[in-house]
């Protein structure tokens, strides 16, 4: 199955708490803006080893065997950024399970190392947002959350940064799909999402590249 980056990006944006505030005619603006930001950032680092980039930028990778569950979700990686040090915690059991359940439509599953590099690239992009390029979600136009005759409140779509991080990882690793495709594959293979609901979501958010 071939699914466009634009469609998978919109699937990601649909998880934003303010997604319902985005006018449908503006979907393409947020999707394309976020994807382009991630692709542009990746150009500087193509053919670079992600672990070497961590070393060069004084970023520490910590491998943890115990699970870290937040709001009922098992985390696979988590970044902690400070003024002088950045640490990415990798939860190895959760990541190994993620890779093991990544086979889809008779395609071979991705390896643990590929799954690891996907997550390291994702967190490295957020590091770049924090240290260098600025937050993608704040560069794109905010949406109106409250509109009254004499008062308007606006807010940013935070998931735009996630879309950009997916695009960055895809470019860095030469993946066929945005990495969030593997999240959906995992959910289907572990019976947390039906194939029917997946197909419905893809159809609902289908955007041509």
C-alpha cells in the first residue's frame, strides 16, 4: 500500500486537540508547511549517522530496560532538554516490541536498529527546533479558538512539529513512508486498531501529494 506523506501527515494532525478548529480548506497549508520544514532541516544532515550527530551535539542516549508508561501509553523514547545538556531516554523493551509488530501486507518487519534510528532522528529534530530553527508549530499561522465581536483568541497547532519530525526522520533514513505509518501498523498488529478503521481514516484524510 502506498500512502502519501500528505495523508499520513493529516492523520497525525488529527490527533491535535485543536484539529477541529482548522478549516478544511487550510489542511493543505499546515500539512505542506510542516512537511517542508522537516525535509528542509534534513538536507543539512543527509548521509550523516544519527548517533554521531548526537555525539557532536553533546546529546546523551540512555537505554532503559524498564517501561515508562504515561497516561496509559508505553513510551518508546523521551527527550529531556536543558540549557547545557540533552538526554534521550530509549525504552528498549517497548522499542523492540514496536519493531517486532511492524510487518504489514507481507512486508518484512523493520529491524530494532531502524526503529531506534527513527526515534533518535525524531528527537534530534525536536532538539534542532529548541536550539536552532525554532518550533515549526509557532512558525505556521495560529487558528482561531474563540471569536467574539470584540475578542479573538488564537493558538498554534502543536502537532505540526510532530509532522515535521516525521518528515525529517523519513528523509534521514530513506524510509518509504512517514514513520507514523509504523505506529498504525503496530496498532493493527496488536489488535488496538482494526484494518477497517485504518482504511476509513486513510480515506477520510486522503490528500494527493
